[in-house]
C-alpha cells in the first residue's frame, strides 16, 4: 500500500525560541520521497534531526521573533519493520502517566473488566470506550485526561486513546499512545491512538473507529499526548495559526475492527 502524507504549519514566535517538531514519519519507514521546508520572512531554516527511544524523528531549531511556515511531504510504500526496542519498555507502559491516570481508574476498570484478560480484555475496553464516549471536536482542552474524559463522556482522538490506555494499564496490560497520519480520517488531522501489548506484540487500539487501522503511518510513540505532541516550544511564546494535514492511500482498506492490526 502506498500512502502520501503532508503537514503544513504556520506559527508566530514572540522571541528567540527553541522549537521541536514531530511531523516526520518514524525512522525505518520505507520512504519513496520526502521533503521538509521551514521558512521565516524569506529565510530558510535547517532543523537538526533527533531520534527518540522508539524511532520518532524530531526536528529541532532555534527561531527568532517572527512568523514561521513549515511544509512536510512524504510518500511511503510498504510498512515499517518492528523495532526490537519496542519490547523493552513494558513496565514503563504499565505505570500511570500525566494524561492516563490508571491508578485513579483501577477500581472502575476492575469492576468493568475484572473477569477478562488478553484479547478479550482489549476488545471489551475498546468497545466500552467507543460506545461510552461521543466524538465532539473542540469538546476537550489540552489539560483533559482519561479521568476528565470519562466524567464528560466526550472528546477527540487523544481523549479516546487516553481512556483506553488508562483502563488497560489499570488491568495490568501495557499500553501506550502513538501519533499517526491516517488516510480516510474525517475531519483530517494528526491522529492519536492507543497500542496494547497482547500476545507478544503491540496491537493498534483505535476506539474512535474513524480511519482504517491498516492505513496508518506512525509518527511518534510515548506514554501519552505529552510524549507525542507535533509541536513543542521553550524560552519564548508561540502561537499556532494554521494546521493542515493530508493523508491518502492508493487503496483504502476496510477495517472490520475485530482482527488484530499492528502499526508499523
């Protein structure tokens, strides 16, 4: 399957600012072509490429006050090989994190899913979050977590993923978040989803069911949204003024939501 992905960001910086972007497809992805352009007031900036523990390609640069524009485009063919390092952090992904407070949801999770394990548990958690939450763009804020999402019963993809992750960790299943380009997603945006460690592999868990899991292209991986944000900044203010994301596949597969899928 061939997929074409893109991101166009515009943002204003108030002063000398350290900016880190996570928009490039993950290291190891079979890329046919790729371009990245970062400009401000006619000046071309070159970002330093860094790699995190799971192969996310971070691009870091120091910008001065002004308006910046980023264009990223890649054509991907095939799937990314599984990274052996992905099996080393299981304890890391059993612990509570900032947006996935599994310790606070342990009692709820055990009451709902205490008799289940393995694939049956993952399927039950996914179905529960899908049927319990309503997908409402703009309904949640950057500080909302799994606990607040369960209380409000609405949110967007990151909120669905956080609740899935917290409930699975509360049932002693390692779970983590991934950001991805998602052909078929409507409305189009960067997509967030969960992964659960089941039968010796990381399985995609997307309780939104808004895009076929087989078409996803991994960007970054981490504990929760704090680890996979597409843009972070330090030392000066930054205002994001435009975000456009594109993702298309030559063949858009049908996802029956029952069979396990593994995000390369």
